[in-house]
């Protein structure tokens, strides 16, 4: 009798677009670009030490995409996009992901030279809309290092509220942490008033 091989369909993760960005579903071919851009202190210092090895290994991006991101996408528990400027659509400048985990539903990073231009706010808007409208989720919660003021401003700007504080281990060490949240109802209500 022949061997039976299960074929897993990868759930469709759409290309998303904003005024200045193209968000493409993450794929293994993105590993060299992620490896080149990601391991910078300004990117990793406020990320969870539980999920980010530091110093970042030479095969860190490939391992992350192959062994974690793509299997989670196939399982329908994570959705990750590469961020690319419309003006340079071949250039990967960051990642943004959604996670079907209780206290951590969204995460992102952006190359330092692209920060401070409002690009991540654009990406957050379209991805949060995907979470609530397309996936039909009822609540989004996001933990973050309290010193990460840029991330905090994005949460405030998108109508989230601070619901818990504590401490957590980050790549840069143990830091005060905050948990921000917004409900589907709140997200949809504020969209109609913009």
C-alpha cells in the first residue's frame, strides 16, 4: 500500500494596501530581507525576550518564517505581512502580524530609517480592520514595553485603552509593561466617525 501524504492548504492571506504601503503575506523568500533588516537594537530592544533570540542568529529569520510563522499561517492562528513602500515595492521594511492568542493579538516592527513617517499607523489601521471585519474577532489586546512611546502613540491614535500594567522580560531586560485593548464594537464605531 502506498504512503498517504496529507496536503495542507494555506489559508488565503490577502495582499493589503494603504496609501503608501503594500502589505504582502510573509513567505520563506522574505527571509534574506528580514535577516538583513531585523537584527538592529532599535528594532528588537522592546520585543519579548521569550520570542526573540539575542544576539540574533544568522539563520534567525529563516527559522522564524519556516518553523513558526508559516505553520501558524497554515493553521489559521497567525497572519503575517511584510511591509513594502509603494515607491519601492521590492524593499521589505518591516513586518506586522496578527495572533490568535489571548493577550497578544498584534505585533510589528519597522526599519529605523522608515520610522516617524506614519507608515506603521497606516499598516495598523488596515490590519486591525482585517482582525475585526474579515476575521470577525471581538477583542484585540496588545502588550507592549511601557518605554516604547511610539508604539503607545499608535495604540492611543487607534482608539485603544490601557487596561493593565505589570513587568515583563524584553530583549533589553525587564521593563514595565502595558496591555492595551479595543473591542470590535469600539473599532467599528470610531471608523464611522472618521
